[in-house]
């Protein structure tokens, strides 16, 4: 009997990846390709949807080739994606009418201010679990309809389709036969009622969005359809989809209420499983759908940081003080501290718990003695400080401390970061053997839909600890560092306004 595997398509903010997994959750093959970041104006971020599709298709083919696999050996495909990025395309031709507007984009900040001024924020929070912010895709869709010639009339006539990135990929993989999203991605649009589990007509009226453009919403683990045979040399079931952070929570096997993870990706995202109940935050966090599976919907409380691992890319691509991300650990360890410097990476505003789209990045506390190593260390420390802010807010909302934190994402390979994270949190930090849990979660969702894995109990044993990081910093030093960080954050507020 031929051994089968599950393919995960991981469409991220800066690259498209494909990882193929076996039943033990081990990586069999990996392929990755970066794509262009488009910045038309300050605070605007776009991607080319066609380039997203082409790079995702290319890496999927490469991963299969590396492993020597054919379509008959792929049990199913799971898709995970950058969540709030908005794509609009022609229903007949499949041509995008505009670039994808990326989750980081701030262009709709003014419109969001208008919604708040009109007293509508409570309606959005109650229905969607989200705050009113340009982060989410609803106002991005509104912008495309209002600013691309003919888009509104064509959208209202049913000629245009909207989707987040997984919707776009599923539509392309199935040759335009399937226009669908899952509960987790729908819950990030600012248009989906997370209580009634449907597109909310009151909100669609407020945003002036034609419902006919929106995809069907289905569970995160189910068979959406099959790929066109010519794409991979045979049809493959598409059995799972989830936004990247919910997929990471699933891949970390945080199936029980109260379990939490942080992903150090382009952004930083802390999620805690709240079971089948919605917890409304009083501290700037979001209520969101974690996943839908087996006719049940599970929720999470989430804190989102816009720039986490991307600060290392900034050191490489804009400052040129490193050639590769791994260099930052040695640089951070080469100095005793940051010499009093703090880096607040609010390059596209601040997310949770501050939610200031007008904040901008700042490097404070500089003296003549600060060098490139101090700046690299300040960049790494900023990732841990932002995680602290999220977990502190989360503990306030839950009324209890989160006992330990599971971590994943590319930057989780940095031991210095996780040592400092444990110190600042004064909690244990658990790093699994597989830190690519976003793609693993997508694979699990797909494999559960087909019976490749029988149940969540079947996959819990796949999660293995690589290392536990324990706090060692004295409380007084920690408090001093946090006080400096919070002062630096306050000084970044409202800069672009």
C-alpha cells in the first residue's frame, strides 16, 4: 500500500511555502519563495495576487518533486494564509481588479475614524469581536469598491468576487468552481457575525458591501472541493483552511481551554483557546473564531502585533547591518544590554493592546556608545516586550495568569529571544521540535477531514518539546526594563497624525 502524505500551502506575508507532512507530523519536503512587497505610499502595503498564486503553485510543485511524490500520494491539501489581506477579482476571467491590499496597510485609517466618530465601534465589537481598525479586510474591500473605476457597479452586478488569500487560492486551484472561506478567516474581515456565524447584513449596509461578492463560509476542516487534475497531475482534495494564527494554535495542539501560543512571524500573535464561549476583551484584545470542526465552533482571544519578526528583515533590508536573520543572536549576546536604547517597531502603526494606526517606529535612548549590536539586541527585545503587553492584557481579561506559553514561527529558533521572553514574562516558554506549526495546523485540519488522522487525540502525541526556557532575571531589573519600554511606546503614539 502506497504511503500517503498531507500537503500544506502556507501563503504568508512575505513568502509562499509548501510543506509536506507524514502521519507523525514530520516534514518530508519544504519549498519556499519570497515575493514582492509593494509600497505605493507611506503606510500603504500591497501584493500582486497573480504573483501570490504563481509562487504558491511553484513551491507546491517543487516540494512534490523534492520528495518524489505524485498526486496519488497526497491525501489532501490544507491551506493557511495571511488573514486580513483583501483580494477582488473578476468572476468570469479571474483577473484581479486591483492589487491585494495587505493586512498591514493603513490606507483606511481615516474611514475607520469616521466609523468611530459615528458611534459605531460598539456594534462592530459586539457582532464581529473586532475593533474598528484598518487592519481588517472589510474597509479594504470598501476602498477598492470606491476607488477602482467601475468596481462598485460591477460588484453589485455580481461580476466581481471578494476573498481573503485562502479563498483566492481555493478558487484558483479548483478552476473557479469553489468560492469559499472558513470560519476563522471570515471572522477577520470585520463583516462576519461570530455569534450567528454568518455575514452580518447590518454591517454590510454600514460598509456598503454587496453580499453577492462574499464567499460561502464553511468549517475549517471539511472537503471544499478538488484541485484541477492538470495542476498536480491528478485531483487532490482540499480538506482544510484556517488563518495563519488559528492554524498555528491548532498546530500547537492547544485544543483545551486556556492553552496559549505566540507566533513570532512577520507580526506577533498571541492566541488563547477560550473553548466554545466568546470572551469580550476590556483590554484591547480581539474575540475571534479559532476554528470550526466536527459541527462545533471554538473561539479564541487574540492579541496582534503588526511588526515582530519583520523587524529583523528591516535590519537586513533597510539598515543593512545584517546579512541573515541568524546573525542577530550572536550580535545580541555580544553586548551586556542595549545601552539604554529601545526600538519600537511601529512601522505601520501599533496593534494590540494600543491600536494606534498613527504611531510610527522609534529608536530612543541613543547615546554615542550605541552601536549596531545594541540596535540588533533592541530589535530582538522589542519582540519580547510586545508579547508581554499582549499576555498581560490577556491575563486581565481572563482573570487568571496564563501558566506557560508555547512559541513557534521563524524567530522562535533564536534562543536569546526566548531566554529574554521567559525573563520578561517570568513564565516558562515552551518551544516544540517543529516550530513551523502554522503549516502543520493546516495539514492537521485537512487530514482530519479525510480521516488521515482519526481525531485530535490522534495528533496530540505528535507534539514534542525541543526546549523549555525558564526565567532567571531579577524582578527589579525586569520592572526597570518594562518601565523604559512602556515610556518608549508612549512616545511613538500619534506620530504620523
